[in-house]
């Protein structure tokens, strides 16, 4: 083959590779845009759920957690008393 033909084929191959890469990157870009839109919609829905359903529960959750704190604070004393009872128990 002639030198000129090889140069033309090489340039054509490079152009095809660049064209394929451009098309592939455009498809990736479109996919990422769709994902971004879906995530934005999901974020909006989650904000709605939080505002309508979770925030009103906050006082109840805090009250329940306060009761758990009381219970957790009592557990070491209960454990010590249980150990004393277990030691006195006949075998």
C-alpha cells in the first residue's frame, strides 16, 4: 500500500474512534441527567415524608428516649442486686 493511503486510513480510523467516543460520552451524559432528575424527585419526596410524617413524631421519640435513659441508668444497679441474689442462691 502507498504511504498516502496508510495516512488517510489512519486519520479515518482516528476520526471514527473520536466519533464513537463522542457518542458514548453523550449517552453517559444523558443517563447521568436522567439519574440526576430521578434523584432530585426522590429528594423532594423524602423531604415531604420528613416534613409530614417524621417531624410530628419528634416529641414522642424524645419522650420514649428519655424513658430509655431512665431504664439504662437503672440497669447497673439491677445487675449488682441480681449478682448478690445469685451469690446467695443455694446450689
